[in-house]
C-alpha cells in the first residue's frame, strides 16, 4: 500500500508542504508507505488542448508531468494540497490536474482514495472552494473522495498562513491535516482488505 502527497505550492517549504507532510506522517504511522512530491521545482507546462493524449494514451509534452502521473497511477491514495489563489488551486496544481487526461483512459485513478488540503491567508480564505476543485478532480477520475476524519470531519485539511511556516502554529490546520491522513489511511486499508 502506498499514498503520495503532492504539494501544489510554488514554495518548496511553505505551509502547504508542511500540512501535506503532516498528513503523510499519520499515514506512515499506520504502516502505509508514503511519498511526498513538491511541484515547486518541477517543470510543468499547461495543456495545449491537442487531444493527442486521447489517441496515444500519453501527453506529447515533455516535462515532469508524466513521471508524476505514473506515481499517481501506482498509488493507492493521493493527497493533493494547494495554497488558495483567488478561491482556487495554484497554477502548478491546475497544470497537473489538466494534464492528467491520459489517466481517464480506462479510468486509471478509479477507486484510489483522494484527499485535499488547502491553505488560505485567513480562516475563511477560500479553502473550501479550493478543496472543492480538488474533489471535483478526483470525482471526475472516479476516485474515492474522503474528508478529514473525526473529531473535525470537514472537507479536508484547512490551514491558515500568509507567510511560510505560519501553519506550524495553526492548531486547527494541523489537526485537520492529520485527521485527513487518518481517514485516507483508514479507507486505503479497507480497500486493500479484499
């Protein structure tokens, strides 16, 4: 069993990275292998709408996206994290999401457990709309969407941070990220009991 956590922040060591790693720690403590991927230093290019991926099963653009998509295919669970940019995901994460079209051929992310983390500049800073965008991505891929577990039980991990490392002191953000990790681990284990 394996879960990957992807930070869609342009900051390699920012708040989104911190919360995604917190969720992964919980999952690892449950005996599941984890891997963290930051999009900050990856070469990512936008989808150009050529539709070649639908014919060839792979995107013709040469960058780091194909390697990440392979890791997503191999994982049992995926956590996507993003800072809030105007009520939605970062450009980095959006490029990865848009370029995942080849994985819809045969629904290669079907029944993979998907969770979301978002970090906004204030407590009601667009985290829920950003998380909804991530949930929509998972739903369209036929994945199993989970939120954070009890006792918080919301849409996912929701952090507050304007400056890097602000989330170190955000007890609610840390708790919801950890509870998301708990829920992802729980469902991954249920699915793999077969």
